[in-house]
C-alpha cells in the first residue's frame, strides 16, 4: 500500500511539471497574462501606425484591458481615447500560449458612432508576448478603417 501512495505522488508531481503546473498560487502562475503590456500596430506594408500601453487582467480564458495610454497612437490618434473598452478571450485550456482574440471599442463623448478594433492572433509560450492581425472599423471623423499587424510585449507581471 505504501508503494502505491508513493507511486501516485510521483505520477501527480510529473503530471504537474509536464502541464506547467506548480504549487505556487501567485498571479503570474495562475493568470500569466495579467500585468502591464505594450502594443505596436503596423500597416499591412509594415509601416508603424502607433503604439499604446495597457494593463491586462486574466480570469481563466477571459481578458480585460484597463488603464490604456494612447499617447503614442500616431496616425490612429483619432480612433481611441479615454473610455476605451478592451476585452478578449484566449483559446480554451490555454495557460502558457495559444490563440487569443481581443476587441477595443470607443465612442467619443457626444457621439453616436463607435470605433472598433478587432485583434486576432497568438500568445507566445510563457505569455511574454503576442502577435497577430487587427482590423479597425473607423466610424468617427478622422478615424480611418484599416487592417494590419500587431505585436505586444508583457512589460510587467505586477498589476498596479
């Protein structure tokens, strides 16, 4: 009986190691996408359009962005501002990398029109970066609809 218990403990430990599990319950282990991020947007011809920073919170496969700073949005400065909402979803069962989809929406004060950016791509193993494609649907004056690529980097795993 003692051998069976020891064997079961060894198998459980190996399963946790193989699946990336750990006994540490810190935010970086259970919610690896949680923290500060920086994102760069480029056109289909690889011209940089702008960049922004944000905090992301992960709850299972759900993603929510907050504290967005659009100070470096360049040619996309008219598309997003204070009050922008970001949410997304990661592929099921994914904790260390895989597919992700995120959407940002902004309706300027006093406007009935909404600008939307849909991002589809992949999160790298370890959740340190991500990349993919984006589509902006511009509805407000000065925001032009366009498509391109995004790349994002995890700058800090500590939430503010």
